[in-house]
C-alpha cells in the first residue's frame, strides 16, 4: 500500500494546500482560519522547533520560575540551586495534576497542590508520601524539556530530538548580543497583550514596515520607514529619510568599531529549522533609543558601552520572537498561539541591573513607543483577521519591501512539509 493511499483526509487537505502555496503571495485562508490547521501548527511548529520563552533576567535567583503554555503543553522554566536554568513539563508524576499555576514566581521546591508530591528545582522527586514497597523515587522525577540559553535568551524545544542547528545560530549571534550583557540586566516592565488574530498574521505584520509610515507615528520618530527597501527602490517621499539614515549609519559604524560591535546582517530566515536574522542599524533622531526624540531612555548604559549612540541591534528568530538591543536597554517580544484567532504577545523591557526607576529612567518614557506600537499593531492584525475571514479573500502579492514576510511564510511551509514527510514515512 502506498503512502498516499494511507493518508487521512486531513493530510490530503494539508498536502493540497502546501502544494498550492504560491511563493511571493500571502497564504490561503485556511492557514489563518482552520481549527485543524491550528492544531497542526501546535504539533508541527511549536512542539518541534526552538521557542523563545524569556530571558535570564526573568529568573535571576535560585527558585525563580516562569511557566509557558503551548497548546495542551505546559512547561516550567526554573533556576536551580546551583544557578543552572532547567525546563520541566508542568505535570505531576503522581496523577498528572498541574504543578504551578502562576505565570512567574519563586519557590523553594515544587510542591503539587493535589497530594503534595514534592520536587527539587532540578526535577528530582523528594517526597511522595507513603508508597508501596519497592517504590523508586528516581523513576518519577519531572519530565525534562530541552532548554538552550543563548547569550541571555532562553529557548525551549518540546521535541524528543530538537533541531541541532540552534548551536550554529548561537555561535553566530553571540558576538552581536554578548556586549549588551543581558546577564547584568533586570526587568523594568513586562506587558501581555491578547491580539485577536492568528499567530501567523502577528508574525507577518512584524516582518515588514510597509505599514509603519502611516501606522506607527511614534515608532517612526526613530525607526527609519525605509526598512526593507532595496537601495534602488526607495520611494521619492522617503529619500530625505534615507539620506538621514545613510548619515546616521556612518556615525554608527564608527561607534560600533570602537565598542567592538559587529553590524553586518546575517539573514537565514528560511531553508533551515532555526531560521533567524540579525543586524545592527542606525536609529533616527538622537540615534540612541526608542523614544520620541531618539534620546536614551536610561542613563545607565548596558554592558561597558562608552556611548548610547549604538542604534538598534535587531534579531528575528522563527517562529515566535523578535528583539531590539540598544545601548541603554533591550526589548524582547514573544508570541504564543492561544486559539486559531487569538495570540498572546509578551513584551519585556530590560535595563541595567543597577538602573533605578525615577533616577536613571522614567518607566513611561522607556515603554511608550513600543506600548503604543503594540496597540496599533493589534488593531491592524485584527483587521487582517477579519479580512481573511471573508469569502472574497484570496492571496495577494507581497511588495519588494515585504520580502521578510515571504521568507517567514516560506519557512512555515517548509516546516509543515517536513512534518508531513515524516508522517508519510512512518
């Protein structure tokens, strides 16, 4: 019997949609609307590939933990007594009760609220009450989840065998991020926003700035609206902005060389399991930070920098995260699908561990630009979700400056095809 004849109707539908995907065009409506494809996304993307979940600053002390829910999975990320960061399935080995409910907190040991089975932060079973003779607590430790810390960024992978190309990514991005010394930062603020759209629309929206000129007045005070345009494709109305960008890049290059910061882009957004892109680019205005005039939001700079005029180091990692590292602070963004048409976006602002609110930084100034930009983006992707729901929707072409959106969709299609191939081979 052939693999094709063994396919379920579900896989046949998915296979057809994958085969019909037109490069350079948006995805077919079922990718944004189908409950079945939402479940596929959880199983074939979020449960197979490396997912960004937080930073070392969020779990700074032994016993500090985060939890993250991905579909039906729940994972605890915790710092153990020796300072190592570990990840465990948030499931008691007794009868399966959820262990920790809060999104974050601090514990001595992990105690199940049902029958008080108790685990160390390392995942070892310490207490199980009275058990039958021969009970071996060593066989009932928490189930581990693969975890990788990359220059202060924490990723997990739920797969039995996670993609090993994360090592290559880590090695190549480390020289860019390490000077920002995330291990010596603290959380100034964290904000969760529920966006009423499919998670892919949230990612696609982030991967272009075609909409920025009209949609993000606060962001474009410092974020050049020419992002994504090739040099010979700059629209006439943006040429003055592009001239400022080129002048700012000259100063950025000088400051970056003096501070030992690489700037050149590395772009491998598709064609590999852990797709990523990293580059340092100039900011407009004072060129220091994401504020209304581009001046630094915190007087206490990160790392050992001798100037705040270091532009923005931007990192994208498929499928759920993007980052901006600046001279004075860093901002991380991560998403998790909640439903086919609901997505959690978490934004975290990090400042130097010694920076004092009200002295070194004003919280409202620090968070204003991205707080407003996130709200604006949430409205835009909700409009997109409403539009793709219409029977009149059909995939449209990406503009040249939306090429990273196409790269994201290409990566996504490649991952689903890889998962389908594995199922066919079984």
